[in-house]
C-alpha cells in the first residue's frame, strides 16, 4: 500500500508540471495575443481595408504576459543545463531568486 501511495504522490507532481508547462504556457501566450485587442481601435481605410491599432494598456498587458513566458523558458533551460552539469537549481539563492548547487549523493 505504501508503494501505491508513493506512486500517486509522484504522479500528481508530474501532472501538475505537465499542466503548467505543457498547457499553461500556450494559454498564457493566447492571453497575451488576446490582450492586444483590449481597448484597440479599428481603422477603416478608403479602399475598405481595416487595420487594428492596439491600445497602450493592451501592449503593456501583452508585454507582461510574454515576460512570464520568457522567464518560464529561461528557468526550463537552466534546469536542463544544471542537470547536465551535475547540479540542481535551488530557488531563493544569491543570484536573483535561483542558484546552482551540487547534487547530494
């Protein structure tokens, strides 16, 4: 019974990571693109073509959401790189919020 409990504890962590990085990042990207339409104006030219001009607030919201995506990608690359160097990523370290430390044997 203890083995099943340990397996389920590990499974929910994998599921959570999959949701955050697998489905979460595309959702944040979609929200960033949708943020460009917040308060945007539609300009119709004389020949009938239309263009959208995003508002300043929409641009700021989009930039913040894209920043979240870039931070997540950078952390993912850092975790992969640390594993190759025989280290692990420790959050709350000296460098802004992350630090590489040796794996414990």
